[in-house]
């Protein structure tokens, strides 16, 4: 379980400067339902990660009209940007994937008078929130300075609410190999989650965050990891789409054995899908 520290003002760039020297990292966008924002803010408390992760939420204002023109219901959606270790990507996303979240790509473009190059982001979206082709923002996601949620590896900081725990139990019971039916998109009722949630804030932030992170040693691939990688590679070479591989009996069989042995199956699948 993770320990969440709240930094009153920080961006992904400022809070993770230099962290790439300690191991490969990645950045993702979570396009969730506004009603689930509280659960997403506390997501780090419900999972066990190996390296520190940082997330920042963004609430659109000036760009709302442009978002509506792109078909984005900003009042029903939650926009979160996360920086985390590549090795923790599977751990972070597996519970949400179990709840029906899907992966895609989205272009972040400058809205109005904003000026920054268009950026392509890996985006995981809630099953009831359709992913647009592009999202106009007034700032580059990595430079957005807002209240930041810094998740450190460690014990639970606060107790988890019953609603959050219900979601966790339901997600972990879901088969990671289940295929999400995205055909029917239900409209999400908008309900604003107020920010007056009691959260314990750490008194101080480390002056040099680089010193807080240990050097990550390259781990030798286990026989099960090698077998899983080979199965995925062979299925891809045989013409299988990455989305269909998760239903293939050969993948299901080896992934179940690998998961039972503690292998980060989803993380490996994501990395191999990026390479294919």
C-alpha cells in the first residue's frame, strides 16, 4: 500500500526533475468520471508500488467551449496526469483495467492563446467516458502547477472509505483477461466532488527528492517472464491483434501462472504492445 503526501503546488516537471536517472519512467493521462475523483485521488493508497509516483488533476476553465466543440463533456469528466515508474504501470492500472477502463492515445493541443507543441499521451479512460481524438488545454500537462498527490511506497496513510474498498474488491475480482465491450457508452451524471476532504498532509517536503530514490538495479528475467514474452511475441507474429491476445487460450494459461508467481503481467503486456 502507498503513502500519499499532498504538495500544495507542484507540477510533474518540477516534482520529478532528475528522477529518470534512477530508472525508466512514463507519463499517462487518466480520463475518469468526475464522480470517481475522490477514489482516484486516493488510488495510491490502495496499491503497492516500488517507486514514488506523482499525479496532478486539472479542472478546465478557459478552454471549456473548445472542449465542448470537440464533444468533451468536461463537467462529467476528471482529468488527471500521472508520472510513475514504468515498472509500476501495471500495478497502478490493473485495478482500473479490471473495472473496465481502456487504453488509447490522445493528442493534447494548445487551446485559445496558449502556446505549446501538441503532445501525444497514453490515455486510460473510464468505460462511460469516451476518449476524444484531441483535448485542448490552456497549459502543457507536464507544466500544470496544482495541488499534487505524491504516492510513496509504504504503509497506508489514511483509512480507505467503504465505497473505495468496494471498488477495489470488485476490480480485483475481475479477470484481467476480460475484454471490455465499448459499444454502449452510458452518460455519466455530473456531480462535483468538493475538495474539502480531510487528508493528512506531510509537514515537510524533502529538499532533494533525488536522494530519496534508490538506484534501480536491472532484474534478470525469470523463466515465466521469458515464456510470457515469447507467447505474446509468437501470437503477434502469427497475426493476432494486441487486443485479441488477451482472449487467446495460450496467453490466458501462461498469464495465470505468471500472475500467481508475482509477475507484473499487465505491465509486460503494455510494454510489448508499445514495441509492436
